[in-house]
C-alpha cells in the first residue's frame, strides 16, 4: 500500500502545472477588440453571461479597440494559454492578415479555435432626413455626389468597412469611407449628420430604425427580417452580391490545453441550444448557429476560407494599414 501511495504521489508531481486544478477556479477575461456600446460589445456581454452560468465562475468583458481588432486580438494571442484570457471576434479577423503587413500574430496559428456561435446580417442606413428615400435613390445620390458622399466604418477591415467596400464596388464610384474606432462612434456621427451613411449590424440600430431616427435602405441577407419587414434584401434591389453576414467566434491563445478548449466548447454548445439566449438574440436580429457549425474544426475552416475570400478584394482596392 505504501508503494502504491508513493507511486500515485509521484504521478501527481509529474503532471504539468495547473493540471491538478479544476478549470475554471478564478475570473475569466473575455476580450472584445471593439469599442464599448457596439454590436460586438453587446454580444460579448451575452456570451460572458452564458459562460458564467455554465462554468460557475465570473467572466468579465474587457474592451480593447484599435486597428480593426488587431490590438485586442494580439493581446489575447500573447496571453498565458491557461483559459483565463479569451477573445470574442467576428469575421473582421479575416481581414487583418492582408491589411497589416507587420501583424504581430497569425489569426490561424496564434489561437486555439473554440467555435463560432452567432451570426447577424447587416443594414445600410442613414438619418431619416437624408435626401434619398429608397435604395435606388441612395445609389443615384452616391453616383451623382461621389466627391461628397461618405460612409462611416467601425475601423479598417471591420465588417462595416467590408460592407461599405462591397457597396462602393456595387455602385461603381469611389466615395469616401470614414474610419472610426468602433461602431458606436461611427453610428453617433451618422445620427449627428456628420457622415451620410453606415452599414452596420441591426443589433444596435434596429431600435433607432423603428423609432424613425434612422432609415434602413437594404438588408445584406437572403431573407427579410421579421422585425423590419419593410426593408428589402440586396437581391430584391438587384444587387445580390451585396451579401455579407457577420459571424462571431470564441478563441483562446495557442497552446491552451485541449481539455480547457473542450470545456469552453461544451459551454458554447449549450449556449446555442439555450432558448432564452435565442430569444434575446432574435430581438436584436441575430441568430444562433446550428450545432454542427459550433466546433473548433468548423470555426478554423470558416476563418481560413474568409481570409482567402477577402484578400483579393482588399488588395484590388489597394488598402493598407500601418
């Protein structure tokens, strides 16, 4: 018995540091690499609550905006791979390898992929008192006023930037895209009339559209939204290529132990099956992904495909960030 006890003790001593601990046993930080108040921040807080409920540990959201999400993403990539620093990012992560030639991390190599969990369409909108009343009038206005027509962007390479680029390509005129440090300040300047238009998630804009403060011209999705039934889809207005959905994924630093990755994936899979979460997201025109897409493998494949998709578009536009 003494030999058995001594053997078990030796095995425990040989385990890697932290392996004898139960994960999690302290606060988890969820980095959202965008400004507070935007759609990504809102979804980050829903996700943090969902993880907290399942892992029975505090999850705090830390907003680290800048460089199209590169600043916050880099901090997570460099964090200790112990499961206590996580990243929530959307499809904007697929643009940073092309935009930033001196990028200090590799989106495909610097992270453990936990899974995608939610997706939302986008809306092109402007102040309700902006001259164009329909999408056709908006296109005509942009073409006739290409020197002064402007669209706001939440940052270089962000989803709002990509959508503005797709619209620019669709109308065929080189109007100005104004870069901001997040969706909240971009939206504020559109509402203030400092910038003409914005393509953003309905997550934080549908309320101002329903109230009449903003006017939505088109939805970048195949089907209309039940909450905004009068807004036509891009196909309905004759621009089917103006189709972009924003998906959100959860990441950990590369080297995070696989048992921790799978613990987080299990929590994520439970979240996407939670009817309360689904109802909450439906209210902001966002939907949960099916279980077969909520895997590390599907997540990695999606990001790799979108890096390849956006690379030629960004290179053709000649866009480069410092």
